[in-house]
């Protein structure tokens, strides 16, 4: 039998997508008597809600109901970690996006018109905009009802990881390199705006048609909010217009189910782009201070890092983003003395949430930039400095996270990336264009961490020549459906075409956890593999495949990922990692500050590659997203009010912006626990791109950009301010040594 | 389904006379490519703001079509699209800045609809085509119920109401010139509005410089033109020609700096092109 | 406010429709003709997801008015191939030039206007108006190049 793993099998959902037959939630045909919903949102960033007057709205012909928090019969609070977010505002509003009411009407037209007529009476409160002021004694308290953790009620989460005596060692170290870094909000900009359809049946059970990342979690949150037993809720997944973490949180799910239940009719809601941008969270802005202490020959002795992140008005997954950032703030380096302190705080800014990288983008940028600055200070090659500080097998990377014998994967990505990059010299400087090359690397955890029971369940029905695999893993565009089928095929010794995957229905497919944290291949893949192994053994016991009954036999298995420690700094925080190293070539126009990315070489070790073509797509997509984050994407907020309201203003890369030369180098260090040795590819690809680009800018101009995005104006200003102490020939040496 | 546009009456007049009559009604606006108008109407609908009630589709009007040579210059119909400008041989040789501006506008599908007239009628700091037309010292041919009017594009852009009742831009006239060039700088490499754009043109008598992105409309940089003629400091002169805003996109200082750099580059590009002829 | 009558060929079928003139072509296709392949990503011409072919030329369906459809031939993604898949659609499959697929219909239709043997720069410029958040565009460029090579 031909192998199925390691093969570029064509995607199962491909034919529908290229023919335009894939249905996204906004494409679903309307059931008869379908009503339409529109949300009324807070007009201000912070205020006390005094009342909602729906009289004018109800007078609009075709309007059926206007729902407010009084209609929320369960708990009016939801949230992925902390239930601090109202389904519909009750006492106060904390961001400009807070839903205050939902209008349900016979036409979408009437719903939107009526929504504009709902009067919301709010007494404005002072708006907290600066996370650095969030813990000041006179700061507005965003959640006065919440039990404070830490010394100030505006702290969502804080975390500290300490090892050794970093203060003591840093004081005595001959070399210290420090810096302050800042990153801003970023919009996910997935192409398909949110939409959904909620349908009640005669028994009052509710079905929600939507595109999401964790169907069962959506339903659990909805069940609590509605005061509805979970068994009466069903979610059916459609095709999804991208996610990148932006569909992890509840968007319209609870409101749609609420509306459908209240009016006893199907209810549809479609967000336009403006509502989509307003209605879902953003990447966390972060301010970070890093200090590296080293010996004269480049041994890293101590690392200090302070991280402050902006959660916006609600907690969402900020605590977990912070955890990720803090436990990976020291990257892949073996540093004996470490102190990392992180804090994420409430403000009245837009809610921040999961976004590809989940906190590790920000610390990777700061850490890798600091390492590159140290290299420059020591006049060492950035590669040599990194290699010198990689851990030996068994030595811990992030505090108390022992690295197994697979540690050499990290070294491999660095060596292979630089080797490939060196094969092509930089173009010559010409006119105002200066060329530079930069190196950076990154590590990203795979899976949910700190003691979370990361698990998935799969069920396999094996027939004589075919198999049906049921696993509720949400497809978010990455090709999970195909990859899981390949794993099943490989395990069962069947061709991939003989495998059918059922994943879209919570009533049919067992729960497989969230499609996030780069972990579906790992966790769901293992569940599928185990279930296939079991059912194959059962078939053997029955006398072979030919002896199977016509209906086939069924096996069901739950895979639990290796246990991690719930105490940061005391045992493994994560159960698997992927690594990547990136070399970026840029051209900088030193008269305007414009940066062009000419070439990206990225070596990625995500374990065994299940599908090379899809793997390549993930790397290329992550690279361009990283490029956008580094150079051009922006999201402006003033006094808690987003100024960026259109897709054009978000400024994501077009085909012309995207680096045209992206070379993917695959390093496959098998994971001892991953299915066929696979790890996770979804996020790590983006991480090293940003610091590689800023390092390349430095190589070209001598200027460090410590603030993202590195817009032309910032680059130009940095060039003007750069440390003129680096002499010309030393700069040249650095430029050409970047790959060594 | 909620329509994204507000309701309106749609008229498709067969003649210029009919069009001008239709445009006299309150709330009537000309509709050509719609790349600005329809976007504006959609935003107004979302914000529940007042909208025009009649769209007068002028795409049939022959008076506003075509690119013809005339007296050493060009007459370019207001309905000519950016895509057409980018491909036209006459425009390439006699109004290169306009061809370059058209090529740099928006994206391919939008260029097939965006018209010269539209770019002149939508107030914006940095319309690419408008900026080029300013440097080219184009004249705007306007149809009114009382007859044709001709005015410099600078006057047209200065008017406080861009779309006055019952006036229709029919064409722009490009006078003869020795050469022209256009340069655009935006927040990304394609498909964006300019942060700063520069168009330059040379005749035997003078050099003209137009700037986009430094004011509420594209402007002629007359102090800069003098500085170039007399060898004075360009930066100082540009600072007199405009006071660009500082906002989230860029500072005033950076916009001025770009204006200076791009002006030099645009001139260098033009001079190189003229040498190569 | 009057509806207008239009006669339009969509995917090689002729339709006689009475439509409000303020409906866009994308809305007509999706809501009157039950052709949801044309996607709405932004509504205001900033993403290209609603690209359709009008008399063979890629235009944005969200900025085309219903009355303007009159007398024209429109092809949406559903009708691009008379049967099976066009070589370009097949190339998108072979190169996995899609992930979530939302931009894919518009991307394929925009790519139809790219001349054979266009160089990479020209391909990227032709697709500058079609945003993709998933692929990084590299696989899309490869799919278009694969067609050019075999043409």
C-alpha cells in the first residue's frame, strides 16, 4: 500500500472551493419564515447603561422583537477563561463594540433600520486608554464587580517566572544589552465576515449554522447564557472564511441562539466588514523591556523581561496569551538565570484575543531583536551567538521546560536556513537602496498548556474497503480534513480516497477541542490514529477486513496530550514545540524609509510533514502575515474608539507586497508523541519573520526599529537617529556576516 | 437581504441635454464608474445619513468619451477609465504623467471603472489622476444648461462644491508639453491611496509641480516651481506651498520630506525619459 | 422608486429580471439567481472577493449596479467552466492555491484576465486587487504560471 503520510494529497474540499460550491454561513439558503437580526452596539468606550428605549425601533414595520439583557435568562456573562463579558450590556459598557440590544425583524432591511433607531441611554465614564496607567491609583475601574487578582482590580492576569539569581548575575556581567519594544493592535482580516443562522425545531432544540474554531465550546457558553441544557443545542459547521484566532471567541453565536429561541423562528445574521472589524478582538498590543546579560564571548548569563499587554475591556483569552508570552519569553535559549514578569490589564480599548502566535509573536520580536543587538555589540555573527546558546539535549529552554533529544531540530533550522540563504548573495546597493540581511529564530508551543487536559475524541467506522472517521475538528482553511484523512489512511492501510471525514456536526462528530494552538494535527491526529489502530485490531480479531459485517465495525478513542505542569517554572509548561529560523533580505530606500522584502528563507521544524503541499502553504501564508505585521499593518484607536474601520485601512499585504521569493526548508525532527512524528505548523511560521526583517533593516541602515509596524516614517526617523558609533566597515562586515 | 445601497431613482439619459435636465433635480448626481460614489452611498446608508435620490447614468454620452489629439494636445473624455488611460498610445507619449497615475490607481478591476471625471469630482487629498492633471495644466470642459464652460483644473478642484447642480465634466484638455512624470508613495505597494504623490511637467517655458496628499485637494506647488527655476532650496519652498496635516498615518514633517524627495525623483525620472527620446 | 427591467446572460443562461436599480450585481447574483459563489468580503471594492467576468473582463460585483448588467454576459465562478473544471481551476487544485477558499472565486476570475506567459511581476500586479489572507499568494502565482507554461 502506498504511504498516505508525507504525500501531497489533494485537498478534499478543493473541488468545491474552486467551483464556488463551498457554502459559508452567509451563503446558506434561507429556511422558510426566516427572520433577521441586527446588533445595536455601545456608542461609547465606557459608560453606565441607564436604559434602552426600543419604542422607535419597534415601530419600524416588520420588526418582531428587540432583545435586551432582560431576555437573557441564563447567565448574562460568558468568556473563554473568565466569564466577564455580557451577552447584552446590563450595568455598563466597557468598549465601543459592546452589544446592547438585538433587533429581530422580518427583513434584514428592517432589522438594520430599526437598530439605528434604538435609543441607548448611557452616562459616560472616564475612558482608560493607556495600559501603563491601568494600575494607577486613580485609574477608572473597568470591572468593579470582579474579585481583584493582584494589587489592582484592572489586572486581568499576571505571571512571573524566575530561575536562578538573574539580578545578581546581571550586575556582575561584563556585557549588558537592553531595549524597549512596542507592538500595536492588528486586525485578523480573514476574508469571510461573520454570519450565522440559528434554527429552532419543533421540540425547541436549537441548531446553529456557523463557522467557528471550537464548536462545543461555543455551545457550552451559549448553554450557560441561555439557561438551556447543552443537549438541546447543536452546531453545524459550514465552510469558513479564515480565522487565525479571530473566531475563537463568541461573536454572534449566543445572540443568534437567543433570538431564535425568543421568537421561535429561524434567525439569520450577517455582519458586514465594518461590523466584523468592530465586533471581534484584535492582537494584543504589548510593551516589553528586555535585558540580556552576557559574557565577553557571548554566553548568555541572564535574561530579564517585562511584558505589559492590553486586554481591552474583557478578559477573553488574555490570561493564556500572557502565559504563552511569559513562558516563551526566553525563546529557545539555555539561560541559567531568568526573570520574566508579565501583566495584562483591562482598558476601554477594543478587546484583544487569540491571533496566530498567541502572545509569542510579541516576545519573539523583542527577544530576537535583543539577541541581534547583543551580537552587534559583541561583533559576533548572529548565527554564532545563537548556536552558542542553544540547549544541549535535556537542558531546559524556557524555565524548567526540558528539551528532549529532539533539541537538535532547533539547531537544524538555524543551520539550514542560513546555509540556504548564503547560496544567494545580497544585491548591490544602488542609488538610495541599501540592502541588508537579517536572521532570527523562534519556538512556538503546540497545544494547550499549563496543566490543561488537551484532548480529542475520534470515532472510526471501518468497512471492508472504506472507513468513515468522525472527529469534530474544525477546519479553518488549513486543511485539517485532508491531513486527518491521511493519518487515517496510513494507519488503516487504505488509500486516502477510501476515507471519508465527518466533522461538521456536533451531534455526529465527537469533540476534538479547539482548532487553535497549532494542535489539531497533533491531538486530533493522534485520536484518529488511536481509533484507527483499535478498529484495525478489532478487524484482525474478527478474521480480517473481508470478514467484516456490511455495516462495518466501530471504535472510539480519546487521546489526551502529555500532561503539563500547572505551575509556571515548575515542570514542563508545554508538551511539544515547533521551531523555525528565518533569514530575510530587504532593500531599504534610505530617502523615504520604504522597506521591500526581497527574499525570505525559512526553515521550519514541525516534526513529520503529513502533507508537503499544505505544509508549504502554511509556511508561505505565515511568512506573508509576518511581513505584514512587521512592516505595514496598522489599527488605530483613539480614546477607546477605533479609527480603523475598513479593510483597506488595515493595510494587509497584496500580491505585490508579498515577498516574491519565499524559500521553504523543511526540517523533520519527529516528535516522540505526535502522530507519525508530526507536531504543529499553524503559528510558528509567522514568528521569526518579524525580527528577521527588522534585523535586515538594521543590516541595511544601521538603524534598529523597536516599534511595529516598521513604517517608512519610523525607519527614516531611526536612520536619522542611529548610533553613528558603528563605523562603516564594521557595518559592512555585519551585513555580509549575517548568514555566517 | 438588506441592499447595501440606499434606494434611488436610476436614469439613463440618451443625450447630453437630457442628462443636464435630469441633473437639475434636487438630489441628482452623475453616475459613471461608481468607484467613489457607490462607496460613499454605502457609507451614508450605514450611518443613516441623507443620500442623493437620483443617479443619472452618463455612460452613454458620446461627448464625454474618447481620446483625441487636438492642436498638439489631447482631449480626453471624462468617461475615459484609468485602464484606458494606462493603455493609450497618445496618452503615453503626450501625457505620460497621466498614464503613470492611471496605472498606479487602485487595482485592475477598479481601473476598468474609475473615470477621469470621477477622480476630478471626488474631493480627496490625493487623487492620482487629479494630481497628474494639475501638473499637466489641464483645462476642464464643463457642460451646463447655459452652454459649455472651460476652466483650469486648478479652479475646478478649488471649488467648494465638487458636484454643483446641473454641471457635468465632459472632458479634460491637455495642452502641449515637452514631457511629464508621476510618482506615488503609499502605505503599501499596490491598491492604496497615495500618502504623497507628485506629478511634474515641463514645457519649453516652465516646470510645473503638483502634489497630492499634502492638503485637502491636490495642489500646484508654485513656490517649489520657482525654487527649481532659480535654484533655491526646494524644502523651504515646499513648506510654503502646503501645510500637510499630522495624523495617525504620518506626520506633517514626513509628508513634506516625501514631497521633496518625490519631487526630485519625479523630475529625475522625467529628465531621463526626455533624454532617452 | 421604480424597479428596472434587465435582460442579462449569466453563466450562459439568459434572464429577464425586474430589479430595484440600487441592487448591486453581486446582490442580484447571490439573492435573485441563487449563485452564492460570488462572495462579499467588504462591500466597498477593497478586497476583490466579488470579482465576476462581464463580457470577459473582471469587474467588482459590489460596485456594479443591477441596471448596468443589462445586455451583458456575466460569468460567475459557478459558470466559468461549461463542464468539469477549467485548466486554471485545475491548476488551483494541483497547487493548493487556496486555503479557506473565500477569496478563491474572485481570485480565479481575476486571473482569467492575465495574458499567457505574463511574468511574475505582471501576475502579481494583475491580482493586486484580490486580497488573500491565507496563502501568502505564492501558490496562487504558481497556479497561474502553470497555466502559462502549458498554454
